[in-house]
């Protein structure tokens, strides 16, 4: 075990930013290290880029299904519910489910959404620009992905805030006790699934031109999503789509506010925006970690890992790996190549990556054109989480 000044499993370790110093130490001295848990049996922390790729592209040896994708060990009955979702499955089941989802979540639908995404980005920036100030996290960065998710899933707009409140409870917690935090997260997940079940029933009775209806009607080799699988996918898409994009937009803007010359460079040359967004994803990765479980005795990074051991991959560490990214601690909007893994890698690569890039591009395009002299009114306020990074507030002023 490598002794660290921080507990990588604790949400408190990420409240004031990712502990990059600890990750750098581990990459240099013990890239695969055994870490204890306050309430748990411990886990292997994987911090080096190439080792993380090995884990993510080897589902036969490092399973999402066996113990789920969450760091904390869930109760057996909750794990069974989790296993209805793609995030907690391995091939071949995962492959079949992904094909079903891909059939509905296709490039045509993403293309159709692009005009609406651009229009909504314009609406959000226009709505706040006359005020001279806003909470970027809630008024813009949070609204953008919620709009898109509601559009593609066919969720009534009036329900989105209540659903996001459930997301906030699942990904972030104010409960200091890990057991209490897990119980509250499970309760929020059940509420989200209950909502998804009712939405599914409505779409079965009266299908519409939306992703939820397409998912329920999709079929491959006679296989359709079960009711539980639909609920799990609804929860996955709503949760992952809302907080990850919100995080990308907020941390991206915060990075630019710290670097006025870089912000001005983007204003002068908007063609740099796509590479800037990729660097935002690398530099402030929205996802902290995912868990796998070893299905057999294996060796990784010079360590012997036993069957049944928890193996946790840390994306912020991979995306600052000095052996892959030159000047890895430097934010460079022209970085190329930029082979970050902020959206994951392999079997579980994020389905929503094209949408997240679209939403971020159009929000920043509008912001760069219409908002000037942007400054923080208060420091950025992150949520307390060890899983998906989220920003509760980012208050700004502008002309």
C-alpha cells in the first residue's frame, strides 16, 4: 500500500479540486496501488494511462457486471437493479444492449438535434446578457444539457428540475457517513427509475418522435429492452448527460477566466474552439473514476491482483500522465494530438460524447460573441462527490 495524504475514495478529497499531486506521486512510484476504504475492503487504484486502457479494453478480466461500476459495494438487491443498465454489464449482453440503443441514438437524430441545440444556446445567453450577471452553472451550463435530454427523451419540461435534483443526490452528497450517502443515492435512483417506468408506459401507449419511444420500439434479432432495462437506460442518460456537460461548461469557463489571454485568443479565432474543448475535457475531466472487478488472478502494473478484487481507474490521473501528454499540467488550447479518455475507452465509451461536444461548442460560441469583460462574482462552488464532478454555482458578471 502506498501511503497518501489524501483518501482517493472520499468525496472531500475532490471538493477543492482534483488531488493531482497525489496522482502524480502514484504514477511515479506505484501506478497500481492498494488503497484502503473507511467502510469497505479496499481497492486497487489504477492511475497510469496505459494501465487504465488495459483495464477498460479487457472486460473479460475486469468486469463491470460482477460488482457494478460504483466504487462503494452496493447491497445485493441494489446491484441487481444496477445490472439492468449498460454501465454495469459486460459483453455479450452489453454489446446487444448497445446495439439496441445505437439503433435509436443514431447520427440522424444527433444531426436533427444540432439546430435546436444551437438555437437553445442562443436563447440561454440572450436571456442572461441584459442582466450583467448570472449564475452560469444553473442559468446556462445546467439548462443546456437538461433541455437536450428532455428533447431527446420526450420528458416534459416542467419535470426537469425535479429530475436533476435526483441526479444531484446520486452523484454528490452532503452526508459525511458513506453508508448514509449510499442509502440516499439508492433512494434517489429508485425515484428516478419510478419516473422512467411511468414515462415508458406513456410512450408505449402513445409513441412519439423521441428517443424514449425509439428505444422502446427498437428490436435486434427479436430482442427488445425489458422494462427494467429501459428504466436503467433512462436513468443513465439523464444522469450522465446532465452533470458531465454542466461540469465541462463550468470548468471550461473557469479555466478561461483564469487565463484572459487564452480567452481573448478564442474570441479572435473561434476556429480554435473544438481543440480548446478537447483540452478542457483533458485538463478538468468530468468523470473521476469507475470501478471494475477482477474475474481472475491477473498482473497489472507489476502488481498481482486477485480474483474478486476491486480495480478502480482514475480518469483525471490518466489525462495528466506525463508519458502521454507533454507539459501535462499546462492548459494548451492548441494541443494536438490530444488522446484524452475523458469520455472513457473501449466497450463503455460514452454514447453521449457527440452531444456533449455540440452543446459545449454552441454555448461557448454564443458566450464569446455576446458576453465581454467576464469576471467571477464568487469563487466556483463544486459539489461534494467522488464520482461525477459537478458545479453547483459559478456566479459571473459581464458587459
